[in-house]
């Protein structure tokens, strides 16, 4: 097996790490609230998501939302506006809780009772690389059957674990040229 790229982009190639593309795709499938948190509607939607039930409040507290119930009530009623620091904290907690809530559903959809999901690897962009340094890369597809570690690392927002899981559970199945797809322009799959 080839080793990982050490000096990516030296000759002008452009792309992102495969696990980052996977995280983007999983985020898109998670269906986060589209309205920005800086708008009242976006703030209220996130706060309602985090405070609707006692289970949701407990998950929000575990994820790091440490404001009092009185402050939350004031924010919900519009009597007070959260500071920038609190807005960022609310956004982070919302994304963490949403990922954890959606992870089980996505895992079931992606594993499909052992059948897995078809993944498309779009190779990196070599338009800025001079001819002698270009590689012969092509669009590849692969059926990934084991998503457990990938989805778990994504839900925990653990970038390093996601990279390891993506390489070991998916990319190496491309065969001896898996290293050519460590960096990609996009990774596509549906759940």
C-alpha cells in the first residue's frame, strides 16, 4: 500500500482530504437549520431544538450549554440577546447534539443491513499541475459496507478518528492506488 501524502499541493494539485469531504456530505445529510444563528428565526429554531424536551436539555448540557434556565427563557422571549460568545456556543452545542441525534439514523441508512452504500470518489484537481507531474486519475466508485467507525467519529466531531476510519474502512478497499484518493475534489454518497 502506498504511504500517505506528505507534501500535498507541491506541484499545484488542489483538493481536500477525503475525510473532510465525507464530513461535509454527512453534515448535508444531517439537515442542519439553514437560517443563520445571527437572525432571530435561526436563534429561536436552535434554542427550541435544544430545549424542547428534558432529554434535549440534558443533551445540550452535556454538550456544553451552561447558561441558566432563566437566561434561556429570556433569550426565547426576546427580552435578552445572547452575546457573540454565547451565539457561538449555542451553534456548537446545536451541531453536536444534532449530529448525535442523527448518527443512529444515518448509520442504519448507510449500512443498509450489510449492503452498504455506494461512494463516488472524484479525483483531485490537477489543472494547475504541469504535464510531466500529472497522474492518471479517474472517477472511482466503491461500495462501503462498514460505516460504524466513520459515523461515530463524525458524530463526536473527532477529525483524527474520522481520518483513520475513512482510510481504514473505506479508502483502502480501492486497492493499491488508494493513496491517490487521499485528497479529492468531492466524495459523494446518499442515505
